[in-house]
C-alpha cells in the first residue's frame, strides 16, 4: 500500500494538504480521557451513520430465521467518492516535509535506566519492536522483554502486573476498563499511538462493487441471531456463478485485537461467524484471501496485497473507496486506534522510563516508525494534548 512506500509515493502525498480537515473530523473529542477518546473511534467508524437492520426480505427468501443482507445498489447507480487529483512531485514532497516538520523530534531528558515487559497486539508487533530498538539507542541502559501476544492476553497481563506496557489494536470496553481498575493496575491509561484504517478485502476476481455498513455486519455475524446474516455471495447481490458460492471468512484467533474489534464495534458484542481459516497475522489473513476466490476479511490498509481488492463502503448513498487519499481527506472514516496501555502509578514511580518511551512514540521519530510499519501518524495537535496528560502541561 501507499503508506508502506510513503517516501516515494506520488498520489498519496498530494492528499496531505487535506490533513487538517481530516483530523479535525476524527479527533473532535480530544477533551475526553484517553480511554474514552479511544472508544470514540468506534462511534465514527461508519461516518456516524446509524447501522440499522436492512429491509425485511420478501417471503420465500433463503436463510429462514436469518434474513439475508439486502442487495447493494448497482455500482453504476452509486456516486463514487474519488481521490483528490495528485499534485506535482515538488508539491508532494513539500507536503510531506510539512507534516514531518510539524512533529517534534524526540529529546532525551537525562539518563533513563530500567527494564520493561512489552506485550500485546501482533498487529503492532513490528512497529513496537522498531520503537523499542531505536529508543534504546537513546538510552542504552534500558532493556525490554517480550510478554504475551494478543490484545486480550496483554490486557490480562497488565491487570496482574502493572509493570507491563500493553499494546492494544482496539478500544477497551467499559467492562475491561472497570476490570483493570479493580485489579493491580488501578490507574490504567490508554495512549493512542497510531491509526489503522480498515477495509473489507475480497479476492481480486470478486465482482462485489460495494457494501453498506449493514451488509458488512451481516458478513461477520453468526447465524441464528435473527438478524441479517450473509451466508452466500448471492446474499450480497452477486449473480451468476457467484450467487450460490459460500462466503469464506478469513480471520484471527479469539484473542486477537482485530477479532475483538469486529465483535465489539461492528457486531455490537454479538457472536462472530465461524471463520473458514484462522491466521497468525493480519498480513497472513489477506494472503489467505488472495488464495481463496470466495474469501473475505477485514484488515488494515497496510495489509493489502496484489491478489486482493478493497471493497468500497457505502456511506450516505456514496460508495467511498478504501484509499489513503479518502482517509486523509476525511471521506473514509472507518478507522481503529492503536494504543499503548500503561499504569499511571507505575509511570510516576519508574524514574521516567514509561514517560520517556511514550514521548518517543509520539515524537517525529516514533510517528515515522508508525508510517514505515504501514499505519498512519497522529495529528500534531492531538499528540500535544496526549503529552499534556502524560507529562503535565507543556510549555511550547
């Protein structure tokens, strides 16, 4: 994807001129606490469009007891949101430089010593490893060990050991937050460190033109709930040889943050449909879809490959392509936050170790690592608000 080749991209950089309006739409609740600010992303995941049940199917419809998703409007009849026209290369590079220079570089504050356990989301693994390896170059007396893998496992680990830094690729639920507060981690703080826009991926030969939020739900919802459930591609409006073919979901294990995000924020806590194949990483998920003509998956922009295609999402009657340009321009708001969870009591008593690693992650250096890992950086104004909560009000 373009985000992975950011430093040589041509189409993506022109869209950076839209970054202010895009992030203004996304970060409109920065006054919330870190936990509830992260939860906000789910409420805007579908452009603040209510996700209601589709029209009741006519009598004789298939999947009795589980209404199929309503067929999409033909692509030819839907207006399509197009990416902005690319600017000249010089303008593109100037826009990139403007973004980079608006982020403050990391400055070490004295000597930092200590060790830490870093656990969590496999989605964030390569990014977290790059952060830590480069952070140690500033602070050679710091070391780290790898803890449990997976968002759910990391939340459990930090509840038992507040020394842990937990990576989460989904917002915490209110119940999880309450559980942490009643555990050894009594002052949890979730810091948003990068953004991961999501897309519905199908095999490159799949003719599905677009999906509505309701249809997206119906793909991943388990049968038997009485709500719309798409079992075959015909339930989503495909005809001919595709109509009777099964929808084969490729996904992650139950402890994955990606799976948790789908369950909590797409299905509203409902049961997830059984996956045809479980994979270890999100990149492996999209690779699996690329080898399965009838496969489908929900993954980040950075997990795209040449054998899959991102399906446009219909928002308020417009088919919006899942592109970096549309995301940065504020037209494609289906995004999840990537977070680091720390215990504030530990942060105040560890000699500045956790405060420093968080400052590094939110610095120009750390956000560039997020870009290299295939994610999107945070808005500088939002970063400053988070830093005020981490280190106290800053003099700028």
